[in-house]
């Protein structure tokens, strides 16, 4: 055990977060996501919802403010009447950790393609439709360590 690392984060996920560099992206995917078909580096968090995991990750991971947006949600497919209420939960969690962060919305297949380029995909037990999110790692500046 270590101090200040959220207990929800496995050693494997902490290692992945440490290995990621500036601009690398991490996909937090819902239970329906085809992560294994898209990427070779997949971590499983079955039974854990994305909000708890996102909150724990953002305790450690700085977001990239050199990018236009620091996070991306999978956009609702045209013609689908789903209203992803989980997005407001994600927005609240992101704002709690980084008030200046902004979010973009990626079309489904563009989101899949972006996932292929990500550093890793974390498949969760999240059941909310359109519950997928990509976060982009930023840098820690010297003043952040004081």
C-alpha cells in the first residue's frame, strides 16, 4: 500500500498512468465497448462504474491544456434518442479536478479510431449508454510540485 493513491486503482493501472506521456490518451469504456478488438493494451475493471474510476484517476493524472480539449465523449449516434445523463456526472468530476478542462464529442467510429491510437483502454462495468470517455494526459509543471 502507498499513501495518497486511491485504493480503487490497481498497480497495473497506476503503472499505465505512469508510463503515459504528455498527449497520450486513456479510454475509459463502458461494458459494451469492443476494446479487445481495438487495442492490445486493455485493462479490465468489471463491476466498477466509470464515475468512481474517473474520479480516482484524476487524483493522479494531469489533463493536457496544450490540446484544444482535455476529454472526449462518444457522441450519440444520429437518429438515436438516447440522452446520456451520465455526461453531466463526468463533467462534474472533471471540473472538480480541473475547472478549465473542456470536452469534445466524437462520432462513434471516429471514437473507435481514436481508441486504436490511445495508450490503453480500460473496460469497466459501466452500463450507461454512451458512457465512454477519452482523457488526454498533460504535464506537471514545477509549481505543481510545491
